[in-house]
């Protein structure tokens, strides 16, 4: 890929990685798009992202190109592989030749599966945010394979690692921002519901006080006693009072006892 084209592609990928503040956000689709960008930028066979929480894999996102290959090579890493190694260390795993790694018994299950797909080499970079590991991005290349399972990265390898790490860092930031967005959205909804509930209770108190010709405190006591005796949320009873249901009408005729 020409440098200027790669720069444009990288810019587009970073913009897309930042676009996570949406109610329709789909984590799997988001990870797939980033994996697609990684494949295009690095001329790789396939790529995939593994999200991990508490040591357990929670989500995969694989490139549209060779989806089955990428998903299989992520799933086989339960007992070891570049993703888990990068996640555990918090550092990149430089390009590794699959045949050499297999011969040295490094990640035996993973390398055996990779050889079936004619993968020549692989590398991984961590997804991390403020020192907290979130997962890893794994790239699968057709070759060339390095003679050693732990090679010294070439300049081209280092550029590939840097590009992949940049995408991974952008993804980690985007995912973290979406998590905060979701938390605030949930909190806002809870606060709005609490406020609406309070408004309904106050409205029901006013209606009961008018019906019974009592003060607001007495009306609230009656509302609360009815809710307790019928094992109902007070907000549900208040809603019935406002709607004028039969039970609420009965409540309106009762006289409150001791609180």
C-alpha cells in the first residue's frame, strides 16, 4: 500500500474507532470493522480482536476477510497463543514464524491450527486503557515466516506493530468511552425515573388530600399504608390513584391509621 493511501486509511480507521457514543453501538460490528482496517493497512490474511474481562474471553471480533479462519484461530487460544500472551504481559508479541513456533512447542494447539490454514506468521498487540488490559488484537499473515520463534523485528515488522498498536489503542479508548457513556445513560434513566416517580407520588397525595379533606401528610400516610398492606410499590399505587382505578377509589375512602 502506498504511504499516502495508508495514511488516509489509518485516519479513517482512527475516526471510526472514536465513534462509539451511540445507543445503537454494536461491539462485535465495531471490532470487525477495526479488524478489517488492520487487514487493509497491513496486507494481512486476516485479523481479530479478543476482549477479555477477569481472565475470561467475553467477545470476539474478526475481519470480514477469512472470518472462519480468524475466529478459529482466536477460539483455539484458550490454552495459549499470541492474544493471551500479549494480554497477560500488556506488551506486543512481535511477529512469530508459525513453523518455528510449532517446532519449539510454543502455543502447540494454536500453531497446529494456524499451519492448517497456511498462516506463515502472526503477531499481537494489547488493547489497554490507563494500564488496564482489555484484550488483544491478533494479526495473521501468509508469510514470510521467521526462522526463529522469537525473531528480532525487521523495520517493516516494527511499522506493522506500530500501526496495529495505534489501532488497538484507539479501540481501547473507544470501548472505554462507550462504557462510560452507557453508565451515564443508565444513571440518567434511573434519575429520570426516580424524579417521575416522585412527581406521581406528590400528585397522588394531592388528589387523596382533596378527596379526604385532609392534609398532605395524612394523604401520604394513607398511600404508604395501602402500598404496604397490599405489598405494592408506592409508585404503582400512586399511578392507580392518578388513573382513578377501583382500588385507588377504595383508598380514597379509607382513613389513615397510625403510621
